[in-house]
């Protein structure tokens, strides 16, 4: 008997081959999934509704309630952003970054410099005229575009990008005039293969989407053939072998006509037998649910959002899933939305005399309270104020001021 190699640092069984070289699980190795190309992600985005939601939902949530600009002239900056349609443009940039793995926004800044290849002259900014979004496949760079100046903030990276519009002539833009929206973060070696960009949001979920689509197609086939009529004819094989196919076809046509006219199937009691066989659908619902779990896990989006259905199970409300989802979106806002928006608002501030010291940009809360929740909060606050008055913790003016300051509602003077 030949020797069987076994591991010396774990469990092994010579009988079942577990832990030996004959164990199939010992030969399971991870492999790189194929990198999705532009045509593939576009096909998924256009043809698969779930894939499209995986791309669109994070961008829509990040921009849904938008932001508040605090500090001096904050309302003026809000209006200027609205005039430039910044919310819509950022939503578009975030979506294309999610779909393609990256996007750029060209800022057409009025700084007295006509050549976009030149660095932005922040000392002469008079305003921001427009914003134009391009996906990563509409950009390129060469080795000559890489900064070799150690003092440059873009040292070792592309300081210029070549823009390739779908309509018009390609042009080169200095990076100071761009806002970069990256895709899903990847290690440096994979980023190098991606020409400096991240991954598409569809990359880790591509296989799961394929399995779910295949399962849904199989389910549709089962439904289509759920009831299968079976007609048994005596000596059918002999009739076909003797060249009497026309007789068989004629008989089937007569049966079809009788079924259509009378909704009754007329058969020969001695020669034929007619029955219906139903396909089994037991277990399909559980199988589809597991596939949905897989898609949800790979995408990081809860099923209540991704599939638009209420949570199942006793005492399930889905609130914890939604709050966890909003916490994740808040992190995405801090990483992918706020830095670019701060840069844009800074340039607008400079055009209006300079950025104030108290400038701050915050994202508005994603969780919106219902009218009932607001009413309950106000009622609790009123009881707290009344108890504070009864126990002498504060006087009437203080209680009224605290209530107005916290909830913005004048208490009843009576």
C-alpha cells in the first residue's frame, strides 16, 4: 500500500481521505474572476433591473436628502450649487463611478486661463460656469502625463487626463480642474490593471446576478409547462413507423378543434387515454430566497431596498437593516461625496472673496421621521417641560425658550 501524505497541522482521516491529498477540498483554490469590460457592465445595467438598482441605489441615497452648507453665506452657496445643478451632476458622476469603476467631472472655471491644460489659477477665479461628467472609459493618460515632480501633490500619478467626448474633439485637462470619482477600492496591482481606476459595483455581484437570472428563467419555464397534457394513443409507435404520421396529426387537430369549440376533449374510450401531469414547485421559493440573500450579501444592499419587498418573519420590521444601510451610505458620503463637494464649494467661495473660517458641509439625515414620530417627540418634550416647571427645575420663560429652540414650535400660550 502506497503512502498517503497527510497534513501535520490539522485533522486527517485515512479512511475518508479528509485532510489528505486525496481530499477534494484540499484542491479548492481561489481564482481571479474575469474583469468586467465596458460592454458587459452596460449590458447588465440596461437589461437587468436588479443590477441597475445595485448601481443606482447608493448614488441616489447619497444625494437624496443632499447637503447643508454651514457658515457665512451658506444659503448663497446653496443657491449657486442649485443653479449649476450640482446635485444632479454629482448623482450622475457617482452612478457612472459605480457602473464603470470611475468617473471625472470637468469644472469649467472662469480664471482667465483659456487653456484647460494649464493649472487652475486660484488667485483669479471669478466663478464656476459649468460641470461636465465623463465616465472612466472616456478618459485616458500616457506615461508623459505622470507627474515626476516630488513637490507636486500628483507626484507619481497622472497630472493630466485626456478627455474623449462622444461628440466633439478630444482635449486634455489639468487635474486641478477635475473632480475625481473613484470606483470600488482595489489593491494597487489590480488598480494598475484597471488603468488607475477602481472596480465596478457589478464586479463582485456578477456571478450572483447570473445565478439568480438563470433560476428565474428556469422558474418561468416551470410555470409555462406547469400543467402538461398527455394523450396516450394505442400503437402510436407502429403508426409512426408505418408512415401514418398524417393520421396522428389529423387526430390531434380534431382533438384541438373539439377542445376549442366545446371546451371538452373528445377521445376514443378504447383506444386513447388523456391525463394532465403537474410539475412540482416545492422548494423553489426557498431556493430563490437563498439566491436573493447571496445577491444582497455580495452587493451590501438589504433586500428591503434591493428587491422592494417587506421583511419576512415574526416581528420583522426591517428597521435595523435600513439603519445599518444608512450608516453605510453615510460612510460612502464621507469618502466619495463630501471631498469633491468641499473642493467645488471652496472654489465658489474664492470667487466670492474667499472661504470663511466657519465653512462646513454636512449631509442631511437620511432617516426621515414620520408625522406620528414627530408628534410623539413633541408630546414627550412638552411633558418634560411641564415636569421641569412643576418641580422647579426651570421657570416658565426658560422652558418655553428651550422648547422653541429644540423643536422650533411655539408652545400654547394658554
